[in-house]
C-alpha cells in the first residue's frame, strides 16, 4: 500500500509552444535533499533530514527484504510480515501503531515490493520519540504466534482473491512475472495461496529471525526535528538491539540473457475486453541507463500527447495504455501494455505497441518531444518531494534498492542529461523482440457478450 502524493500545480506552458531552433531550454533546477547518515554498531543505517516546512515528522523503517526473498515454495512471506508487524509485541497490544498515530492526527502504513518492505508513520513532530520507541520495539519484540499467523495468512490470501482473482485484469500483472525464468522476481508479491496455506509457524518464525534485524534495516527520519535530539533517541531505543551472528542470505540467482521472445497466452473469465502486455528485460536500477529508460516511459505513455496514447487511444485501437520502466535491485523490465477497444484483438494491440517501440529504435526523437519527456520525468521527482512522507520514501527506496541514499540527488541531473541518442541507444539495446515477453490476455466469449 502506497501513500498518495499531491498533484503538481501546473504543467509548463512553454511546452505547448514551438521551440525556436536557436533556443536552448534550461533544465528544471531541483534543489538537492540535504541529509546526514550514520550506521550504528548493530548495523542499523540512520538517515536524517531536517525540514521545518511543516510541524510533522515522517519515520520510515525499510527492511532489505521483499518478494524476491521469499523461501522457495513459500511465496508471500515478505508480504505476510507486512501484516504481522502490526499485530503487537511483548509490550503493546495489536494495532497499537494506529493509536500512536491516528489518535494524534497522523497515520501509518506499510508496503511490500520485490526488494523492500517499508513501514512508515507521519505524526506531529512532538510525537517522534514515542514512534521511535514503537519501531524499535516491534523490530525486537514482535509477537509471532499461531493465532496471529493464521489470522494474517487469511488476510493475505483474501488480498490475493481481491487484487488478482476478482479484478478483471488482475492476473495480467501476475503473468507479467513470466518475463523472468530464473530470478525470483518471477513470483508475485502478494503470495500464492496454496504455498501460504502449506506454511507452518516454524517457517514464519525462521523468516522473521532471518530478515527482521537492525543490520538489515534503514531508518529514515524527515521533518520538523532537531538532529542531535533525534540521534539521541535513536541511540537510546535502537542502540541496544543485538546484531545476530548469522549472515543475511541474499538472492544469488542471475536471470540469463534472453535471446528469444517468450509468449504467454491466458483467457480471463472476468475481463470484458482483451489486453496485451509486452515486457522487455532491462538492467538494475543502479544502471547508468535507468535515467534514459525512465524518460522513455514518459515519452511513450505519460500524458494525452504521449506516443502510445496518440497512436493507440486516439487511433481507436485501445482504451488505455501504460509504459514504464520497472527497475529493481537486480534485473528489471520495461513494460508497455494496452486494453483493447471493443472489436479489437490482442494481435492488433501487439502490432501497434511494437510499432511504437520499433520507431524508437529506428528514429531519433525530436528536440521538443525529448524536452517534454525530460520535464515530465523531473516534475515527477518534484511531486515526490513535496511532503515529509514523500521525501522519506524516496530516500528509503534509494538506500535499500540502490544501496546509496545519494541516488535521490542524482536522478534529476541524470534526467536532464538524457539525449535523443541515449533514448535510441537504450531502445536498441533493450527494447528488442528477442528480449521481450508478450502476454496475450484474452477475454472469454461469455465475458464480452459474444456468447451466453
């Protein structure tokens, strides 16, 4: 579950006007985020941003554990712990985090992704100490027992039913994991119900002991705080936690280089119309090519004048299109997908999508189109820096996924440096038929009204 960010106030009017050949558009200036960082003796990394724009503080604890860390045959464990971490400790009752945050006008939540599980709170700044105590408490003293395990397992399986099975296109995104043949990114984040039902309490306790420890966590504090005081509280509550002697197991599987297109066919009983998704293998988020791939995502699929929107939606083939670079700690995927208009087929969608990808490989983009996409990419970073919560989440993602929080200040300059040649180069390197996986998501006749 992710927090919502406020929309950017307005798009740049200059983007609607023709750019004279002699004009050189200056890149948007994005102020760097100033932060301090240190590592406690037990391995906990601590990052602090002092920001007095509002009398609030965001507390994020990001664990370097995600869906890829799930044990073999036990998908969904990381997601299960996203839920279990709210079930109380030896010192507090279940759901106490709600009382510590909501009762004082704040909120809390968590999310699980492929590489990270992040727990966060936003509260008035005078409640920071109590939340630091609460996060240290559940890191060290979580109650992992049979009743909690059974209850939250049912909740997770119910989430799978709602998000994957009940949604008309929910299985489309599960099937997209088929782009990975070896790496555990092929498994869904939510978890497989059969594998979760086969798990035991001993399995769950072992998973918690393995990954939920100070040397596998990053604590990020952003907001109206005094750094010296905040560091003192961190030392008081997190400092005594012990670093386990056992090493943290890491995923060593390497996704092989793809040399032939993969195809997945699926017929949905609930989808009213067909859909097509194409996933192309791309490098890890820390790659120097990530900036260009991100800009390509904006150029292809963001806004009413994007290429896919113009070609497929305005062209009457599709009702909705998306393009984005999904980058992770390890191999990622650049994904384009479209939902068909009535009477259109998955084959037509595939042809139209691939035509736009081929155009990127064959033709350099224009200066005006390049600048628009770069401005959209940089503006997205501005939107993700408007609140204490948003800044904290950007930093914790950079720290865990890229291994370096400084990445939050490198992304905007990297977007500004992207050239038309860069876009064509990465399209030719990664967005090729041989490196693609196509999901043809058909609608069953009874679903689209062709048969009863």
